[in-house]
C-alpha cells in the first residue's frame, strides 16, 4: 500500500545575519500528522538546498541523518515547500 505524504505546514526561521552558508531553520508537518524539526536551508555551490538533521552522537567519518525522505518524490515535495516558504520569508 503506497500513500503520498503531503507537506501540510512549513515554518521558516531565517538566520538574521548569516555568517556561513546556513540561511534558515525549518519545521514541516506531513499529512497534518507528523512534525519534523531541525531541517536547514543552505546556500550551496548549486544554489539553495534543504538539509536533514544529523545524529549528534554518531562518531563515524560520514554523517548519519536522524530522518530523511526515502523517495525522490517526497524529497522533491519537501524541498519545494521549504524553499518556497523561505523565499516568501526573504521578501517579507
């Protein structure tokens, strides 16, 4: 059984005076049922992108994300919703 999760709420917390590539923090709600916090908006070499929170207790050489979308469709939907809301916040 496959169901599509819809991003039903996005909250953006812009960084007022960014010193690095981090531009904002974000919180989303999926299907009015699951809240995910700790997403970050970065300005990278190829433009803005959404990053997912990493496990701070993981001591490996790479990063281990606490959660992330499994499908490309959900990843694209989350990124679009977050970046659209970020752009609105920037123009406000």
